C-alpha cells in the first residue's frame, strides 16, 4: 500500500454495519485504502460492494441503523492528522471539514440540495461558511462556478429552485457546490453517470483542471471503467465490503492479479474480448448481504478457486505483491514483498 506520507486520507480496517431486523448488513467489512495526495483514485466494484458507504463513513454521514463499528479514518493535513472516526458526527469539527476540506458529489443529487432554497443561495451558504468570500462576492463566485460546470444563463439559474432544473442540471449544480470551496479531497460518487457525453467530458475536464489548480485529491466512484482509465492514477477494486486489489491504473488494467479484477477487466470492450461495459457480466451473482461465504468471499464465483484452500478459514488479507500493488488472494501469498 502507498505510504501514509503520500496520502490525504487513510482508511484502516473500516467496518460499517447496518443493523436491521432481518440481520446485520456488513456493508463495509474491513476496508483498507490510501487516498493519494493530489491524484485520482478510481473505486470500482459491483453494486452493493460498499463504495458509497465507505465515502459516507469518511464524512461521518452514516445514520441509524448504520454504525461505524471498527477501524479508523484519518485525514492527513499539513499541520497534523485528524482522526475522523473519533469525531462527534454532529460536532463542529466534522462540520468544518464537510464541504470544505472533504466534499462529496452524491450519487443522488437531491441528497445534498435542499428543495426549498434557490440553488445560488445554497452554494453561497457553503462559500460563506467555509471561505472569506461574503455577500455579493460569494454570489459572484457561485455564479462563476455554475458557469464552469456548463450551466447556461447562470445568473438566472442561480435564482431557481432545484425542482425547476433538469436532472442533469441539478447534478451540475451539486458539482459546482462540491467544488466551490476548493476541497483537498473530492469524493465523487458516480458524478457523471446521469449526464450526456458532452457534459460528462466537460465535468471530467473541470475536475482535472481544479485538481491541478488546487492539488485536489479525487476519490472517483464509478461503474464506468472507461472513465476510470481516463481519469485515475490509482484504482481500488472492492468486493463485498473490502478492497481486494489496489494499484496503479496501468497495473490494474493491463496486468490485473485478483481473479475478480480479471473478470471485471474482461467485461470492458477491447480488453479481453468482452463486449459489455457494465460490470454485471461476471458469472454468478453477489451473495446476499447477510451471509458471507467462508474463506475468500469471491470463491464461489472464482474460476481459479482452489478447493480446500479458498473456501476455508478467514478472508485473505491484502498483501503487497510488488511496490504499490496490493492483492487479497491466496494465489499470490508467496509473492508478498515483505514475506
Ligand atoms: N441505509 C442503509 N440501510 C441498510 N443497508 C444499507 C444502507 N445503505 C447501504 N446499505 C447496504 O450496504 C451495502 C453497500 O452499499 P453501498 O451503497 O455502499 O454500495 P455501492 O458499492 O455504493 O453500490 P452501487 O454501485 O449500487 O452504488 C449494500 O448491501 C446496501 O444494501
Ligand atoms: Mg453507491
């Protein structure tokens, strides 16, 4: 795993569970992840593997019946570390971090937009809270951000309510808001899925520009491996609440190690002969969230599973098999760098 010194955020053995009447959903079940400074890390994996819940956990937005039950999330600042998992989730400290140092583009725009306030005023509120800009200066900045995300006639649009905007426009307003205070870490959860390709390209370019301008780190959660290939420096692959492989985008796309990653990569057109871009083409389906297979949770679907090895014992740990490339699979146990 990359060194903490190069990370803006470290997630260590994070476990976030939902306690339901039907049982416990182990949404995030031992995630280890380093978010590199001023780079983009793509987070991929099938629906339900815990990508969004990992991001919510960092912002301390997990609500009842969910709970962070174990692990640490550490924000690395110039002037020292802040252990986010130690903070009161309603307290002043996390509020000053949310939307300022760490901001999030949510999968569902209405999660972060208030239906009863004009969109310009909502951006202004964040800007006034987190920066020195106030009053008209804050509004000018909000309008400038709306223009940067490609909203035509931004001064007028700023006076509208979310319901007066199309879905794609709401998404762009949320992106403008997320970027308005120059976060050091942007968590973007399917930021462009709802947008048409032209706008998508524009938004990705804007994220890249701001990344260079402000040394911003981006945690990019997406099902679109094309976007990951284009945007990411690093990739983390998740399966059933854990990271099963992390490495540079070149390694993950060209020489994936984990059988799950290999299967994901085969589903991209042009790589491995697959034709579909979606990830759901892998044999078998994800086990139900209440019960986990013994041993490696991927073994029932794995083409390379070894009987008596992969279906017994604990889940394989993430081990470094070459500098900066980690895999959680028994097939590579002997290749551990420090073994
Ligand atoms: N509020 C909640 N209550 C109960 N279970 C939840 C809740 N939020 C998430 N989960 C469960 O936690 C697991 C992980 O969910 P999460 O939203 O992180 O998946 P994801 O990887 O983001 O999937 P997708 O790609 O579909 O967005 C899933 O099994 C989901 O059903
Ligand atoms: Mg999600």
